[in-house]
């Protein structure tokens, strides 16, 4: 008996060496057949002991009170190599019995709630290479003369355009070409701020992009050269932003030049479908070929393309009067060369319904609200 009052258990016999038995670490020591182990029975603590000092008694094996211990089953030592456990294959000819379960109508990978919800009609997809449906909204607005394409894109971005009462704010939107289009009050106010200027361009100024050594006509637009009219707004430098010529006039020509911020006016004067008349006084020299005047009216072509019919008449020995409905580059000068004439002076006096009048060379004025081309 130890000092603590407890008897030590006898140590079990040592197991086989680890090298001999690979399962020695996990198996229980075997009890020899016929050998019974003593059982330690705990004794209740006596009175006054305070729960300490109680000594367990040991009952010898084979005593009547000791329960009979069944002999331990001898485990066979495993043989072979370790491998993953595979599920047993079902017996041939017999289907495995499973609990009955009603087949689900839900698509694979989707929940029942998703399957129960009404199916959404698939969006119509355009075949590769097939043309897009409808016409671009900005193109329709430009064709109708509501504004230029650039202005239309700006208004669409700002949400100022409505198609059949629905606001369109996505660039590149396509619509039915016959759809109803309207613009907001902000677009109308923005359009009302656009200015159009009538200039009497003198010789030596180019109408469009400046060439090397030349001066653009827009440099003539200043407060000092303005011809004031009743009701005209005060000229401000910001009015020059986006101001572009609606039609060209050669550096050697003079007369009426229109510069505008309004895309509707630009399209009406120089668009592909424009039929605005342009009237010129032309001074010429040379010998007119036979039927030359008739050919100037109709029958000539430039760059392999026939010219639209024109009205041409002779004013005096060295001056002609032209009315054209198109404006190709240096058109009148090239037409005269084809009939044996050379242009020495050219002046544009009218575009559409707007006349140059008595506007002095190098001066300009605003297009009035009551005027239209």
C-alpha cells in the first residue's frame, strides 16, 4: 500500500515490439486465456472522514462477488497494403431499393421557387451579320431638321429627348423612323441661344479651315464690325464657340457667307438633300463657245458626275448671272473654263431667301428671328 492509501495496479504485460506488430499502437493488450484480473472496488467514505482516507478493496479474481469477465476476442493481424475503402458494387440483376420520391419539375441547378416563377420570354437576338432594327435616333432628328446629329447626341445624353412620350437617354438608341419625337423645354431654350451670322466676306479671307498664309473669315466677327439692328442681342465672345460656315466661298470670291451654331440651318444649306438656291454675279473674260450658255445651264459634268440644272443668263458683255442648287468646290470657275471663259470676279448675293443687301464688305449682322432661309 502506498502513502496515499491506494494500491498500485499491476502493470500489464508488455506488448510486442513495434517493429513486429504494426498495429501495436492501436490494439489493446490481450489477456491470456484462463487468467483473470483482479477488480478494484471503491469503498464508500466513512463518517468523519471528510470524504478522504477511504481505502479501496481488491477482490481477487474468481471470487463470488466479482463478475465474470468474458475473454477478449483475439483480433487477426491485418495483411496486405492500405487502400481507400470502395463502396460495395450493387448486385447484378437487382435494382437498389430507394425510398419513393416524387420527381421535381425544377430545372437542374435551380431552386423550386425559381422554377415556380413564370418564365421570362427570351430576348430576341440578332443573327450575326444581320442589320440592326430601326434607325438611330440622332439621324432621324437630323433628317427631320430638328437639330444636327451632334446636338441630338448632346440632348439625348442630357435626357431632353422623348420618343412616343418616353424619355430616351442612351446614345445610339434606334427607333422607328416614323415615331413621334419631342424635345424638352430645356432643349428649346438651348436651341434659342444658338446664333447665326451673315457676313460680307471680302477677297483674301477663306471661309473654312485656314490654309497656310491665309486668314479665316471668322476673325472678322467682332463688336466693331457688327451692323446693329433693332432687337439684336449684344455680341459676346462665347458666340464664336461652335460657329462654322454653312457653305464655302473661295478666297478670291466675295459676298454672302453664313456662319452658324445651329445644325438645322447648316443642314438646310449644305446637307445632302439641300436644295437652297445660291445666287451669284460673275465677271468673266474670253470667248464663249457655241451653245456655251446653254451648256452652263445643263449638260456639264465635274469629276465624272453630272451637274444639277442651273439658271444662267448673260447680263452684259463681261458679266453673267448664276443661280445654283449645289455648291461643289470652285464650281462656277470650273464650269466657265469648260465653255472657254475665265472668271475674274465672283460675288454671292443671295442664299435661299436671305439677300446680302447693302451689307458692306468685312461687316456682319445677326440673322433676325423673323428671317428664314
